C-alpha cells in the first residue's frame, strides 16, 4: 500500500520508515527506527529528489507509482549517494528508463563505484550555483562537500522556498505517520536523537557544516521548508534548529553541565563517580549526567559530550592502560573532532595506577582546544573516607569552572 504525505503544494514525501534495522551504518543503535526520506515534485516535469535504502525500495516504488499515475518520471535529483539514499537508484532506472539523472560529478563516479548502470541514461552534471527549471519550479544547486560525503549537495527550490538538505538537519527515529517537526514534541522527544545523529554521522565535519550554514544564512529568509533525508520536515522554528546545528558544528556546548563517564570493573570507580555527582549537585551544579561507558553505546556518549560543557573521565587502570571501553570512547571523541571542553580526571588502580596519566595525555595531545583541570582524584582500589577532602576539592574545581563557562 502506498504511504505518502503532502509536504506543500505538488510536493510529496514518498519515503519509508525502517524499524527492522538494528544498527544504522551497522554501528549506531536505532531503537526507535529511522526514516529514509525521498520527495516527489509534480511540476510540468516530474522530479524525484533522492531515493531510499534498498530494504524499503518497494515502498518507494509504490509511493511514486501512486502519485505519478500515468505520468512518466522525468528527473531524478541525487543530492547524496550514500546507499541509505542511493541504493534504490537502479530500480528507479529500470522502471523509468527515460528518467534524466541530475547530480554532481563525484556522485556519478560513486554511482559507478557502487555498481549502478547509469551509463546509457541521460546524466546532467551540476555544480554550485547552477539552476534548473522543471516548469513552475526553478531550483538551484548548492555544493555541500563533506557534509558528510564529498559528493553531497543540497537543492534549493527558489519557487516555494524548499531546501532539500540531504543529511543535514536529519535525525534518527522513524516518522511513523508524522511528517513535520511541529507534529511532534521535537525538543522533548527528538532532540537527543537528532543530536546523536548529527554528532556521530556528521560531527567530524564541523567546518564543512559551517560552510554550508554560511551559504544557508544568505537565503535563510527565503527558506520556508527544510526537507532532510532522515527525520521530520521543518516548516516552523527553522532558526531554532539551525542554531543547534551552528553550536554542534562549532563544537560549542549546548549546556553548562557535567557529563561523568566512568569505567568501572567492580563498582569502586562507579562509586566515586556517583559520590562526585552528588557533591556537584549539592554545590548547585545539578545539570549532571552519569554514564557507565561499558553499558552505554559510544554514540550516546559522543552526543552527550557535544551537549555538555564539562566532562569527567573516570577510569580504572587495565593492563597498565586505560580501560578498553573508555579508550574506545576517547578514540571516538578524537575521530569526531570533539573539542572546546573542560575535562576532569578520576583514576583508579589497585597497583601501578596509570589510567589518569594516560587519559590526560590523550586529551592533551590527541584532541584540540581541551582544558584539563589540574585537580584530579586518584584512587587505589576504592574511595575511602580519608579521600573525602580530595573529592570535595575536585568537585569545587569543577563547579568553579562550570560557573566561569
Ligand atoms: Fe543518510 Fe549520509 O546518508
């Protein structure tokens, strides 16, 4: 059965929702699913903007066939060739062989790399600033390299103010009937997953996202709708969400607060993390989140790191090094370009305690613009009452730093 929604006059969402996929990109859990968005414009010419993941291709075809009726599909605009959007390309070409493909040079290269037989079909290569008219609607193409793949572009319909933004402004969570961000309580129910999506998928490419935002700023008053490739369409509060993207892509924290990430084998480092959290709250810093790195997916830790201004790394020593799961978190922060945070260290070791020194070294030498507080807490197996003063001093140092942030 077809399942479509009208976005605006003559423009329809023809994508699909996926609750079967467990891991997005085979790495990030998506317990609430994800949507693959594709859009069909019925102008004097018919235009499909991007396809969807192969697993949902049948739904896309039903949707497009339903809306086209007897009409042909004239154009296919590919903004992004990652397979969660490009994988149904071949099926579209088989069903509508006369369709003309509009995309960037690099995207055509990727189509061939992925094994799609695009040669023999009319290919229209576009670059930054090129325009194309489909009848009443004229679009302009805006390059968005490395947001988050090199071939990416976004397409702006100058007639109705619709920005087809590729992965930018996307989110995890299946739409399940909803289409617009104002049809859900986005801040309450979606923001965490939008942050987790951006920071883990695009987070490394903050400077490239900033370039795209600067281009968007030039036409912000003309943008009426943002149609991303995942998650809801934006028609209200666009500046609010653009501001979130601005913060994330500048690696600026959203909130003054403290993320405590602990790695604990037998509960003693955990106990110290909890005692520290309690001291912080007692001193008035109540925006505190505590996570066990061993049972929290690293994509959540990354998203929370982008959210908070301060980070406490509390780790046991393991094989004379950093506990492996904590080390993985550190490596992921580095890979995703996390910066501009203040870090406090809690270390533990029953003998040859090394984790604190190594974590500090990692943060100082492998990451950018990070501040490590001088005050640390060093434990030998557990946190005894005799260390209450040191705990208190560390909490004071963090509170002072948060208040200055
Ligand atoms: Fe949603 Fe970069 O693909």
